[in-house]
C-alpha cells in the first residue's frame, strides 16, 4: 500500500547543518515526538547513519535531581 505524503514527511526530511554545527528539527517531527525546547535528545551513530532519539520518560532525570 503506498504511503501518503504526510506519513512519509514524518519518516524523512532533508535538512542542512548550520555553520556552527547546529541543526533544526522540523516542527512536524518535534510535534509527533513531543520534543519541546529544553528537552534532551540522544544522538547515536549506527553504521553510516545518525539517529536522533528522545529520551524515554523512565530514564529521564527529574529536574530536582539535576540541581
């Protein structure tokens, strides 16, 4: 069954790395994954790919713990 354009949009996006090495995660991805400003994410290299994952709630340290 062919995928709709909207479902493909949440699987793949082409972005550019900024001069300072930063990148912008598109709003559709942030919204779908519940990523908000100040959240921590995990970067993982797998073969020749860079994977970005949101930390699971059970593994996230509370703000009280970090103080």
